[in-house]
């Protein structure tokens, strides 16, 4: 069953959510799983003492959420493989970060089932994952 959700500006500790986002039709439980996974990853992989930034917005075509942290940039090879089932970057393994390499694979599947996408923006010192939800999705997504 799909629900309409609306997010407004809030701030709690080091996690910041900004912007007003339009109502979108999503499966709430699957969307929360995708959000939780990206937030958990942003926290786990951030450089100690830095902030995790959550941002949200919309334009005429889509609504989006982004999760950014300060961390080492991902290698080109890692960027190509990061959404593959079971992939763990060598850097994550060296840092002893817990995980099984299935979270981003699941996030991608959730977004595709909503007609959306997940995007990686990788710059020196920052890694951002963005969930893109199209505004023109009319069908309900069954759970």
C-alpha cells in the first residue's frame, strides 16, 4: 500500500535535513529501508568528527533525498561495483566496517521498483548517495 509523505526542515544533532519536499507516492516500509541503509552507511563510513548531511528537494520531474558524508573518495573500480550484490570495497574491509555488501544492492532494487533511481556523487572528501523518486508515478506499488 502506498502512502503520501511530506518532509519539512528539521535538525537533530549532527544530522541535518533541509528543504521542503513535495508529496510522493511510495511504499513507506521499502522507502524507509532504503533511507535507513543510506543513513547507516553515511554514518559508518564518515570520517571521525564530521557531520552527515541529509538533504531533500524537488523539481518538476522528481523528488529526491541525498545523504552526504566526509570520507575518502571511492575508487573508479569501487564506483562501478558498489551496487553489485555482495560487493565490499577493499577500503571498507581494511577499516573493519561491518556489513555484508547487500545494502546498496537492495536500495537500488527498491528505487527501481518505484520507478526511481539511486545515484552516487563522489568528490574528493565527500561521498553522496541520492534517492530520486519520479513525481509522475501513478500506480500503487504492492508490498
